[in-house]
């Protein structure tokens, strides 16, 4: 099957400049490379409050993966929750995993932008379906970063695992499902 890892599902969808700037901040020491990669993909000088082509942004993710490796995408995702501000009512892993969809929807517009759908399984386990988002590696990093930031003090660690029993992006699907335990 053909991978759909870096596919923009709707070329009318736009992403906020705030999201792009957060991604650059998450790139830390690779920020200048990120600026160059964005430029090569048609995004110059992103600004808060402005909107940019999601297709170009997804293409930049592909370039980042090719040049810096998939771990760079994972670390970008994992770093975002550490540097982002969250509403005061987000206190638990479950709150954070449920909230990410609202945040995602607020920073994308122009049609079917996809979603993050959280479902609680039990007191220490949940499932997140990521449909038409930024791909397996980035999404796993994002969910890991959120889980680490909001894990209860009684939990020693968190685990975010791709559910390979379902059709995944790397096998041609339009979504990934992650099992999150804490």
C-alpha cells in the first residue's frame, strides 16, 4: 500500500500562523532549518492571525522528515505541549487528550480538517483516533508530550502505542489510532 503519511486531504484547508510559529519554536536548535524548509515549500515569514496553505505546511513536514529524520517530527510533537499554554481547567491526561481536538479545530479552517477523537477506556487508559492530521510520528510525539505533561503524580510513566490492528496512515489509511496508558 502507498503511505498517506504526508497527504493533505483537502487543498482548501488552511493552518494558522500561530500553529506554524509554535512548530518553529518546538524545532529549537533546528529552527533556522525549519524557516528554510517552510520557505522552500512556499511559506515565508508566518505571522500570528494569518492563514497559510495546509498542503504547503504538510509538504514542509515531509521535507523535515527527509532531511532531519522522523525523530525530528516526533520531538516537535513532544515539545509542543511543554511550551504551550493550556486553559486552567485542563488538569488531567484525559482533559488534555480531549482538549487537543478543540485546539486543532481552532487552528485549521476551510473544510474537513480532520480531528483528534479521545475515548476513555478505563482509569489509566484511553484511545485517540487521529484522522487526517500530521502523520504518525508527529501525532505520537504530540500525544506523548501531552500525556507526560498531564500525567498523575501516581503514574511512573506513560505509554503511547500505535494500534496496528487498525488501518494506519503508513498503510494507506486516513487515520491512526493510539492507545495511551498511564
